[in-house]
């Protein structure tokens, strides 16, 4: 089971995106992305929706620890 920040980092690195590039895509700063990935900040519902849409995953997969991402390495 993994937290949303760990899942976000996995999705971001699979796409070979930097935190800065992802932040620009999602309309937030790279520090915001880093804090989410490190678990020191929780994303808003709106940001969770944007992340899910961008990476084509369900919000359930991001939010709930027991919902893992498909094709995890």
C-alpha cells in the first residue's frame, strides 16, 4: 500500500517528467509537487482530479492506499 505522494512520484517518473515540468502542467509550483511527493502536503481535491486526468488513472487509485497503480514496477 502506498500513499498518494509515492504514487504521484511513480507516475511522474514513468513519464520522465521533472517536478517542475509536472507543476507547470498542473498549474502549481515544483515545490508543491515535491511536498506532496514527500508527504508533507496533501493535494486539494481539484489537484487530485487534475493529476488523475493527466495520468489517466482513477482518483480512487491515487487516494486510497489499498488501490494500487496498474503495471507497477
